[in-house]
C-alpha cells in the first residue's frame, strides 16, 4: 500500500466495484403531468407497483417531453425500470416484444394541466412551461420551496398546509405569509391553536434569515 501510493485524486491501492442496478419490468399505467415552481411541466410515469432495491416504486419522472418522445413510451407498454444510484426511479425504455397493438403516442399538452393557461417551450432547452405565474400549482411549489430548509427554513409549513392556504385564498406569494393571523390558521384542517401559534412563530423567525437565504427562497430564474 505504501509503495503503490496515491494519485492527486485517489489511492492506487484500492478499487471500488459497483454492482449493476437491479432492472425489473412493469406496466406503464398512465402518464401524469406535474407543474413545478418555475412552471416546468414534467411528465411522470404512473407504474404498476414493483419492488426495486428494497422499496415499492409506483411513479418515476420522465424528465421532459423530448426524453419521453425519444424513448417512445406509450400508456399500456411493459417498461423496464431501475433505480439510478439505487435511489431515483428511472424508466429505461419499453419492451418491444410485449407492446400491444394500437397504443398511441403521448401528445404534448397545448395548455397547462392545472390552470389551462398558455404553455411555451424553452427556446434554448427541452422544457415546456406554464406561463401563468398565478397558476395554483406553481404558487404551491414556490411556497413549499420558500419554506424549505435550504431556503427560509420555516418550521411547520409543509405541503399540506401550503395547499390549504392557497386553496382558501389566504396566500398567493411569500409576502402573504407574513400577514397571516392566528384566527385564520386555526380554521385550517388539523390545525389546533398550539400548532397554529407554532407556525406563526416559525414565520416570524424566518425574518432573521440572512439575505442569501431569502434570494434562494424567491427562486428567481
């Protein structure tokens, strides 16, 4: 070991081998559409449950519509699935020998699946975006991101609470969080007075975060 030594990046005296990822077939039951915080519409594979690397996989991101078209995936296909890095579910492709006749190609949406607003494909990329900044799906995702640990780190403000705040019209952007009152929060589902006060306190505490946390939370493209 001493004689073999090391390069600038790694030791010469040890080699790491990776096991090949476990690949299993399953049925593509449907393709749903997810709208992210910046309006990106992502196709998501809805799969017949399959066990991979110790967990049951039911969904897998298809990344973008160019990738979906390149792989030529169609609802009803038998597809091969693996976990990239043993973590992220990934659809590798379809099994051609098992494709039933008459399956149709998935049509790229011409409107946002949530707000029905206009969509546009990035001129310099593969992403299709909803252009409506007031789209409820975008608003929810932006708020969840704003409250996340890497951004403003607002305790007790998770996706379930954000969904209720947006649906009841109490919050439309991060600034609205700072106007919330205790009596508004206690009316939400599963929100007692103590948990409502904890959320008010968490929002107040976020005012002391440094500037770079705020800029991160705003998620400006």
